[in-house]
C-alpha cells in the first residue's frame, strides 16, 4: 500500500488501504515537498477505523534534507498510541528543508500510518 495513500485527511479511496503500509519496522517514507519550506513537525495517525484497526506506528525517527541526498537527523519521537487519535510532534527546532524522511522504529500489529507535514506559513 504505497505512499499515494499516506496523506492524512485525504479522501478514502474504495478498495485501497487509506494509509502507507510498510513491510517492516525500519522501512521509511520520504516526502518531497516540492520546494523548501520551514518544517515545524509532523502529524501522524493510525491506519484508521475499519477492518484494519490498531495498525499504527508507535515510535519513529525524522530526518530532513534540502536536496534528498544529505540528511540531518531531527530525532526520535513517540507515535500514535490510540487508533482514532492523530498526534502532532514538533521538531526540537524548526528547519528549512525540501524533503522529510520518517523511519519506523516501533509499531503495533502492522507498521501503517497516515501523515501530514507541519510547515510554517
């Protein structure tokens, strides 16, 4: 279930997963913002209510990049702890970047998530 379904708040597509579903812990999702932005954090949610309940990322790492080649570690964060409640995690310091990479460190049942990047402005 590819990254096309990872956007938090996107309309549900019938017959699709409604989330990015990784194969295993350690997999990562790279988001290309298209241009440089001031990134302040992320908001993540579980796979969502329905037949795939309780699939969520419970701990993750964030890296950012200007060019998609050289990455800066922004730290590890606690993820979702309840299937119906998205969580916002602020970076320790806002950063200018064009790419953000979220690596799954721990999950419950299956590493699946919906995500939105929080930007300034």
